[in-house]
């Protein structure tokens, strides 16, 4: 169901049997819109999450206020923060690509229950090389990733 939250077009997927207090806000990357989350939103909704898939300015299927070329990252952050504030309780943010970076930045000054980031770029030069144990973890699970097998990472995997 499409709904406008503070002027931002958002697709909502209410759960039949709600299990979680916090809504799950799905944040798309730079070349997509809320439509990219539809299949996942239905799945999460079936698990009891109230899912909200955000459309940044210029990404909605309807007539937009601003052309995409004029929308800045700051505009996207502002849109996301507006949707977060409308949630009522601390939302869980799930962002992909640039949406993941926007989710992390938006969470810095707002109430959130959790932030989940998928394939997000890093901002700034403060990013350090992963530690020895993380590099070994990648090697250990590489065959499973290559074979598309499920992975269950254990706490002992992070001990060096």
C-alpha cells in the first residue's frame, strides 16, 4: 500500500500478525526505488515486521517535485529522517548500497533499534584494514560462499 509520510512516498507492508514493536524501514540504493524491496518486504511482513520501503525524492513512480539530478545526499538523509520520526518507536533500518550509507548517517542523530547495512560504500579515510581474525574468517567461509551454502558464524570465529 502506498502512503505519503511527511511528503515522502513510502510503500508499506503491514503484517497480518505483528511480532515486533519497531517498524523495519527499507532504504534503496541510488539506481532504484521502493519497488526493489517489494519481494523482501512481503517476506519480512509475513514474519511479523511492519515494513516501510522509502522512496527518495525523484525515485517514485509518480510525478516528483525535483529532478533526480538535483537531489543531494543531504536531501536523501532528510527524507529518511522524516520517515524515521514518523515511525513512533525506534525503527530498524535496512539499507542497501548508498541506502546503507544513508541509514548509518541518519541513525547517528536519531533513535533506532538497529541498522543493517548491505554492500554500502565507506565514507572518509578513517576506514581501517580488517583485523587478522576477520581475514581468516573470510578464508574459512569462502568455499561455502562460493557453493552458495548457508553460513552460521560462531563467536569463536572472531577470537584470534
